[in-house]
C-alpha cells in the first residue's frame, strides 16, 4: 500500500450534515436579523461557521453583535439537532472506517466543525476508538483551506504528509489537503452544494468504491 495513513473530514463525508447546517444557519440569520445571499452557501462549506458569520457581520454593518455570541447560538442549535438523532451517517461511511482500521491503516479526523460537535459525533456513532487523532478546526487560528489541520494530523500520526490520503467533499478541504502535501479522494456529496472537486486525485460517488487494497 502506498498510503500509510488515512484522514477523514467529517461533515459531508462521515455524516450527511450539510442540510441541517443550512437549516440552523437560516435560523441564526433570522434570529439576529442578518441578510445573507443563500447562493453563497457552497462557498463556505468545509470552512468554519466563525468565518461565515464574521464576514456576515461586517457586510451587514452589525457592530452591535458579538461574533462569539452569534457563533455559539448556531453551534448550540446544531448540537441539539445532532443529539436528537436528526443527523445520520453517510451510507457506507462507518463501514469504511471499520474496513480501513481492520487493514491496519492509522486513521485521523480533521474537521472544521465545532469541537463539541466533533466529540458528539465520535461518541454517537461509536467511532472514537478507530481514530488515533481527532482535531477540530475551531481550535486552530485558521481553518480550511489553510493546511494546518492536515499537517497537524500527519504529525500526530507520525506519518509523512506525502504518505497520507484524505477524504474530502469540498473545494476548501481539497485545497487544504493538497497544500499540506497529501493525496485526496473527493466524495461527491449532492448535499454539499456545487463544489469544484477537480483538484482531487480521485472522485467517488460511493464509500464502497474506496478499498484499502487500492490505496
């Protein structure tokens, strides 16, 4: 196997969460009276909510609102939806985690999601034990497409970036992994909006198409 470690994104790759994210963001826009052109949603997929709402507060001229308060409102409502069981794993995703782990590949999770959301997903779907590293972009100074989260994941695994394969569903995530010097499989998720996946080394439409022996 050329690949010595496999790194998963989370939203849109392990859980089909983007429709719920959009619903909760709409609720947040309405709650705080913020205007947002929804044609721009796909531009922010794979990035942190802090980036979206930071841009939005500046564009709306809302210096009266605290960014931390707005982001926390969104996160808490998304977390409540997640805990109610309204977000499901993507078909084949948990099985893929099991298969890659069984093949002896070290696994890492590198997500732009809030840390508490990441922890909830790891526990809710009983996958925590498979990951040697799990990093939330909300704990870093910059998120995807910045490569820091992927470089840190490789460092934690003790594997050179060139020997890591990443699974992503967004242009921002692909760019982050490529900037980190990694290879990328793009999962074409219809709920992730219009994404330019051409920067990936391979594009798949099903998790079952990813086989450890082909990596």
